C-alpha cells in the first residue's frame, strides 16, 4: 500500500466532490478510519500501513470490528471498489 495518509486525503477529497456524507478519525498509530453514508448504507474504511479495509455495517454485519470485510493491498483495487460503492449516489 502506497502512503496511506496520502490515499486517505485523496479519498476525503473524492467524497467531498461527490457530496458524500463522511466523518474521519485518526489514531496515534498512523491509522485512519473513514465512515461514509451512501443513501441508506453505512461503510467503514480503515487505512492501515499495509492495506485499506472496507466493511459495510448492516443487518448481517451489525458490529464493527478490527477485521474488515475486505482488504485491499494496492491502490488500484481499492479505488475500483470505492468507485463501485459511490456509484450508488451518482
């Protein structure tokens, strides 16, 4: 994963441009969490030094844990997934 801090910043700008509701959190470890709401769906993105994790919180997955639903170890795979998620609001 290339520079999670930079990727986090690009993601926030991308969401702002699309007017997607989001909240962010940073941790002393250097990790970032980004909560996003798209229509009636809620996603949690975890930016770690080695991967970006994405979880959808819903009736089947009501709790958020430290292990995401999916992990992306390269920027391209992560962007493809994020773009598929936000297509729901475009």
